[in-house]
């Protein structure tokens, strides 16, 4: 059974920092592309950051220079370090693992709430 479990969400002040973690199980973690998405109230889910099997990263323009995605294939962990946080970073953050071969394998965590207060 595949599981992605996020942790580390919470309440942080504007300008503060937070690190999200995602523990994966039930998949060959190292072969998956991993992503962090977020969804704010009343808005569509959006891609925040992604990291390939080889470690290449990409970020939404809104978080470039502030957020850092990383992965630990040995321990099947995905991280998102968030610095200089803004009120608009408030959202539910989701961990996502995706892999394509003859089929698409697409797994999601349950989400973790991040609230940035002023």
C-alpha cells in the first residue's frame, strides 16, 4: 500500500520559516519525480516545487529564492524548506509522487496546513 504522509505544517509569522516533510512508503522512492503542491481557500491547487530523480529542481515564480525542495532517497523522505514566508503562502500543502512508464503512477499525501500570520 502506497502512503505519503506530510508533517511539519503549522502557524508561522510573516518572515518566518518552516520545513515540511513527507515520508513515503510502498513505492520505489528513488525513481519517482516528487512535487509539493498547495491549495489556498477558494483557489486551484498549484505546483510549488518539484525535484526529479536526478535532483533537478524547479519552482513556482512566487517561491523562487525563498523555498528549497530536497529529497533523501535512502530514507524515502521529501522536504520543503520555506523561508521569508508571506501571508499568501497560507495553504494546505500536498506531497506528490509521480512516475511514467507504460502507465502513470500518481500518488498524493493527505496534506498539511500552513498558516502565515501577520
